[in-house]
C-alpha cells in the first residue's frame, strides 16, 4: 500500500483529504506544521508528500529543499492557492512533481497523486535494477548490504594511482568513526563527493546529509542559515526557518569553503560545536544536536590562523581527522580512466555514441596541468563529446587553452630532444645575444601563460604589454593558431 504524508496547518482540509485518500486505498499520515512533518519523515518511508505552500512555521520552498536533499525517493506535490501559482511553477523547477490548487477537486487530486507515485516508482525501480546489475547480486537486499560495506557517492570517481588508493584508504578508515573531518584541496578535486562518501559509509548513512556553501553566505544571512529563525524575529522574517544544523540533526553537516566565514560567525559556530546545542534566532528554546561535521577548504587554514582570519580553537574542533585531496596533475595514472568514465556519462546525457579519444587527445590529457582538476576534466569531456561528429574525439574538439598548452609542450619537448642529441664543442658555439634575448622572452611568456592558465588578458597585465603585442609575440612562436 502506498503511503502519503499530508502537511497542512488547516486541520479540516487535512482531515477531509486524509479520509478521501484512505477510501482510495492509501495509507495516510497528517502533520499540522513543517517541523512535525519532518519528524514523520525521519521515522517513516513515504511515497509522496502533499505539502501546503503556506505553513505557519515555514513554507513550501523550505520543505521542498529539505525533502529533496534528505529523502530523494519521496515525491512532493505542492498544495497552493491561485495567488501562489507562479511560485508553484518555480517549485516544480526545483524538483516538486506537480501542484494542485485550492479548492481541491477529488478527481484532479487522485489523478495527480497516481501519476506522481507511478513516475517516482519507475525512476527508482530503474535505479535499483541498475545497481543490482552492476554488483551482480541476485537479491536486492544482498545488494544493499554489499553496497554498505564499500559505498561511494554517485559523484565519487576514483582511479588506480597511489594517490587514489591512499584517498580510498583514508575514507574507509574515518567513515565508521564520529570524528569531525577537514577535507583540504584545490577547487574541483571532489571534496563534497568525498564528504558524501564518508557519510554513506558511516553509521549515520540513513540520516540526513546536508551541504552548505559558506562561500556564498553574506554575514547578515549566515546566522539564519546556520541556526534558523522564528517568525517575526527580525524585519523580513515572515515565517519560521529551520537552520542547517537542525536539518542535519542525527546525520552529517558538510560546510564547504569554511575559510570564507567571518570571524563573528566563527565565534557563534564554535559555541554550537562545543555545546552541541542550537537556538533559532528569536527563540529561547535550545535544541540538542547530534551532528557530525565535515568541512572543506581550498585554502591553507593554518595561514589564515596566522593572519588572524580564522579561529584556531574552531580549527582544532574541526581537525580531528584531515584528508588532503590530491590535484589531478598528481594522479597521472588516473586521467585517462576518469576521462573514459566521463565519456560514458556524456554519451548517456547527450545520446551520443563516441567510443574513444584519439592518441593525440590522450597525450594532451596526460600532459595538461588541469587547474580545475576533475571538474575541469569532466567539463572538457562533455564539451568534446557534444562537438564530436564521429566516434572518436579529436584535438579540434578541445578548448583553445588546451590546444595552446599542447603546442607549448610539444615545442618544449622538441627543444629538449634537439638540445640533448648534440653536445657542442667550443668551436661549435656561436654566441648570439639577439637569439639569447628572444629565447629569454619566449621562456618568460610561456611561464606567465602557464601561471594564469592561458588567460591572455591576465598574462598581458603581468607582462606589462597590451593584448595585441602579446598576440603578436604568441603568433611569432606559433601559439595562437
């Protein structure tokens, strides 16, 4: 029997809807507020949630965000008045299945609910079958139990290099513990996917994983996002908001780019982490917390501490275990494996049938510095798959900066080979100051271009020349064809 949760603070509406759906062979639970609804979701599995857009303690947007993040297998239908239809359409873009408007009509409700349940059942049944096929399990229960022993986020992609093997070892080591973890690494190395993998291999796997991007927070919004607020607690607080700590209670809270938080917010965060209690803005009630904290940063927090931008006491609270994410250029054996993985995904996404990379592309992938790491590699492969008309990705499908880098690498390799093949005697040496000056200029241009990842505007600024001059000099050394 399909199970439905109705979240509506109009008790009579919820009661009538519950009786109607029960008569149509659904198991129905009701909640008179968003917070009560979330408690139901923690302890029960629902096929579908019918959520009123306007609730006393929150609204449909906040509820949808939480449900989609924590219970992705549960469909959501928004109940709304005509005046909120524009917002309801926006919520569909955010992941709601559909909306129904008041007054409620039985036939419309039943049709929409049946379609929603059918759609979500098909979607997740297909995903489960795919998992069984990949693992070779004959029994779905066996598949779930197997995956729990070595489960990684769908976004987590590894390889066979020693750096990848060490990363896997650390994830498996720390996951079963309750340690707070700092994940350090450059942008694009996959810090959030590692955090999700730690959560999925932990005893908290069945509880929420809530991610929060600290880099996008303003000082004014940070406290409300972290701790939540009560309706009317400040100007603009039109409804009660549940903070990220409360959302993650029982599970894992992931704080990305934690080094960007202001010093004031760090102090408030420290108190919450130490006391394991949270209090919404405008409330006197303290809520007990059981949250594992994983943070990520692309900067050196020790340097930030030395410069007075990050609290040392907070750093030590987070740093019970640390993981360093190796950049892609230190995972040389992994690049082609990762590229092949992304090619399969791109083929599925774009309905293409590109089967391979040309030898020149593979060599370019191996030598390129990948400033954007795995994220950059994924984007390059997706773009190249879209541009490729045949069954093999060629050099012309790569971005211009990669083509420029490849020409530099080829030219430098050629110079090295030519210079190493001949050992001149004293009489062979022809001192030429003009050539020496050109060679020095050439090396300087190459060095700066690499430094700024081939951003010509930045390179021109550093070299203190205009873009036209830089283009001419690049053309002279065959770099901008």
